[in-house]
C-alpha cells in the first residue's frame, strides 16, 4: 500500500478498522472463525475497534494482532516470540486485542504465491485450511485424530497427494466421498506407532 495522507487505506472487518500507513500486511477474517488476525510484514498499521472510540493500537513489523469476536473460551499457544520454545496457553477474552511479538510472517502471506506453510499445526486447524483450498469438508471418525501435528509446505499438490503424505506421517486413513474427506484411524499403523514409541 503506497502512502497517501489524503487517501488513507482502510480495511473494515467485523468490529475492527485497520488503517495502513505505507505498508505490507495481511488480514485474516472469516465469518466462521472466532478471531480476526492482522499480521504486519513491513511498514506500520493502526488498529482500533470500529464501534468504540478507543485509541488506536499500532503494529510494528513482525507483529500480529489477534482480536476475539466471540467468547468461546478460546486458547492459543502461539502468542509468544517465535524464538522462545515455551508452550504457554492463554485463554482469550471477547472484545480484546492481543499482540504477538516477533512472529514469522512468511506462513501468513504465503497464500499470495499459492503456497501453504504449515509449522507444527494440528490436523484440526490444518483441515480448515485444506477445506478452503480444495473446496471439501473433513469428517473425523474421532476427536483424537484431530490432534496429530504436521509441518511442511504445500504448493501445487492435489488434494490426494496431500492426503497421501498425511497418512504416511500419522496412523490415519482417508476416503473421498464426493466433496467429503472421511478421516479414520489406521489400527495397524497405530499399533506400529505405539510399538515404536515403547522401544524408545
């Protein structure tokens, strides 16, 4: 966004108004998600709640603002500097804006180049991204299957290629039925995983 004092660039989404001040940033806001995320790559942006006349919050490069739309006892684990290895949980409260420092913006903006960067992400949240990318709906046999974590980069892979890699990395199987992806446990692979863990 080129700087122009006479014509400021604003993004309005939900309860937030985000104003660019010569910058590169990303806003993630979906109706079916409880939070709005704004990630600053470079430059500067201001954020304020549109309905409330509060002071603006200014983001610096490599910061992310997380705004909670609903109070559904949300818990995040990534509201921390990326160089720290702590896995602190923080319960988010409705109507508050939280700032994450020193984040890596690359996974957030990779969609512009049709890439999806995954870093230690649970299958539960990864499935949402895959649903949007491939226009499908994931159906899990059990909640436990959603907990498996994955890391990698997707570029031009087909949905089948992605699912084949997932099932090689975890004791899962899948079945495609129209626009649905049925995910269930591969019991034989689960036994192998468990035996392998016991030996360690």
